[in-house]
C-alpha cells in the first residue's frame, strides 16, 4: 500500500469508527418496529442478545457503507474497520494482506494456553460483495437505508449480515467472559465472490496455522420462511463444483453476401440449443436423498408424493421430472447442470467470422467427473466443426461434512428448537462457498445463514434492492449465539 492510499484508508476508517461510536439514532425506526428491542437499558437475563444485536445492526450498516464490490474488493478497509471494533473490546485482530488493497482478518479467543487446532471453531464470513447495477436499486446500495423494518444495502444478507452476526457473537463471548472449552476464531475472508488471488485458497496457502480449526460455521445454508412460518432450516454440508466449458465453432470467414453452410455462428447456435435442452441424469447424493426425505412431509400432498417416488423403479422418472419442473433449486440439486452464459461471435455485420464461442457454466454434483459430462455433450452436439474445451481454474471437489457428528446434531437441535420445531435438513448448495476449501483441510464446515428469510428476500442476494429484515437479523444473532455457546463453552 502506498502512503497516499494509507492516508485515504485511515481517513475512511476513522470516519466510520466515529460514526460507529455514536448510537445509530438517526437510522433507528420508531420503537416497536420489528427488530428493535423495546427497552435495551433494562437489566437483561444471561444469554439475552438483544443489546449486542442492536449494536451489531450499527456495524452491519457501517460495513454496507464500505463498498467492497468485487472486483476490485478493497476488503482491506473493511478489515481495518472490524479490527477497530474488536480493539474496543480488547481483542487483538491480525490483518493478513493478500494482494494490494485486499486482506483477510483473523482474531482468536483462547480456551487454554496451548492451542488445539482440531477442536477450534471458526466463525467465517466474507467481506466482499458482488457489484451492483445502481440504476435498478430504489435506494443507495451503499447507503444502509432503513425502511419498513428492513436494512437495505449490497451485502445486507450476503455476507455482511453474517459477518456482523459473527462479530456480535464473538464479542459477546469476550464480554460475558465465557469459559471456553475450545478456541473460537473469527475469520473475515476476501475475494469469495470470484475465488481469485485474494481468496481463502490463498489465505490457507499462506496462513493456515493462524486459522487451523476442526469446525466452522459459514454461509451456505438458510432458514426458509414460507407463509410467515419457518418451513425448514437447510444446514449446508456439501456444495456443487463449478466448471466453465468453452464451446468453440470454427469455419471459413467470408463475405456475408454469399452465405456458406460452415458459418461457425450457425454451428455454435445449433450446439448451444442442443445443450440448452439437455438434462443430465438424476443422481442422488446421500445428502440430497436425506433432504428430500425430510422435505416431503412438509410439502403439500401432491408434491410430497412425487418427492417420495423419485427413487422408485416404476414412477421414478416421471417423479423426477415433476420435481425438477417445480423448482430450479430442486432440479439443480438432483443433477449436473449446464447454463450457457456468454456468447461471442462476429467482427462486422457483413462478415462471416472464422470463429464463434460460447461459455457454459457447469455445476457438477460432488463426485461426478467432468470428463463424463464432456463426453456426453460431445455425443449430443455431434458436429466436427464444434469443440468443447474445459477451462482452467475449476472448483475442487471436497468431501462433504458429516451428518453424524455431534456438531451437526447440535446445530440441528438448536435451530429446530429456536424456529418453532421446524426440522433441520442437510443441504447441498448449488452455489459455492469458502467451505469447500475448508473441507479440503479436514474442517467440518457447516453452512447456516441464521436469519429467517422469505424466497423474495433470498432472491435479492446478488440481485437488486438486497435487504435484511432487522427482526430476522436479531433473531439470527440470538440463534448463532446459542449454537456457539452450546458448542464452545462449559455450561
Ligand atoms: Zn456469500
């Protein structure tokens, strides 16, 4: 970091720290609004998280105001802000620089003088966000506007909400002088959204000894609200693996006034159309099998019936089609998926180009080999003018986290208690998280964004007008505190 940039960063962080040290009175909706405790000054029973949750709402607002759209990320500024918050409670954090302007942050509460990494619990969240299309937002995406009980802003859910909740639980452990039976490590990662040079992969390669742990709680799973009630809690124990495949059609370039049959645009279009209509065969992983077994009784009779029939010899195929058509999420949990995302061809309106390309974004079920899919697609396309090339920097298949561990069982028990008896179901996310890298290092990583959210709110992640209901944020802080207290303290 050069000196000018250092001064700039210091000024931004200082301004945010000043803001953070005052109550967020101006942003607080009237008393009685969802998420705002009625009387935070009154004495609180042990384990009451209402005061720390309210404080954490302020940190979340500040984190939203620090623009960490990736690229370029600029997570270092967020890391410095978090270090300042931790320092106020006497917790020393380490900022781990990865690339210019991009850092992760790690802090530890010790249970004993000698660390036992295999027992330690990591609280993980990423600081970067996806970019915004400002013109599509009804509020400033970096303004942390509060409206109708919601806090709006890029990252409000993904993943600054979790970052602020982790911070709240971590600081509350320190304040309450909890008697820890294992180290608790707070980890804020960078570059999660593009898995590039400042991502957890690089962090682990450079600094593993600082974050080594046996267990982790990260994003990846969700508390699904339906008709005003929690339907189920998906605890992510595995995730799909991402690849990109280039589809390249080649032909002879020429004058567009004399069309030719080997025009690569035509061959590419035909190939992409065939691939777009292709559905890979269903393959049940053990997590997905348990997910549908648990979900079937919660759905209406018709859907439940087809969920139960998916693995039967006589009605299986029809049932798989019904369930896949009912939900893009369910479809993607059952099979490898292929989404054409980028098409490029042509240099001028009157020139037949020599080459046309498309990108396929592929998500494989854990354990499925990419070579088999490429083989199937080559047979399907069946065109000597079209080649498929697997691109570098693919995701890595990691082992899934155990559903038989005490850690999983404890989380499942606590969330079910806290969300009105709704069941916890093991979840295999179709999206990627930092947990794959952790699982490759023998960490039992489980994914749970602890905020109860509707489909509408979940869709806004990576979309426009991302927002979190403040009441859901407070509830999430409380649930996370209960999980961590039960797992990591003597009580
Ligand atoms: Zn995320």
